[in-house]
C-alpha cells in the first residue's frame, strides 16, 4: 500500500457548473523528478500509440 501524500497547497478553481481542486504535494526534489520521469514516459507512450 502506498503512503498518502501530504499537501503544501490546495488551489480551488470555480467554474459555472463545477469546482476543481488541485492538490500540490509536499515532496522532495528527488521524488518530484521521479514522478516527472514517469509522466514523460507515459506521454511518449501515449503519443506513440496515436501515431499508429
């Protein structure tokens, strides 16, 4: 089971039919870099699947 993140900031955006909450995690720079690498790899896979 993964540990729950703690958040340093929560941003709230209100629109006519909805409210969006964006949670910004309180993580180390190393953890942020690891997460960004995962996002980049996922984006590459997505774009490659669309190229088809």
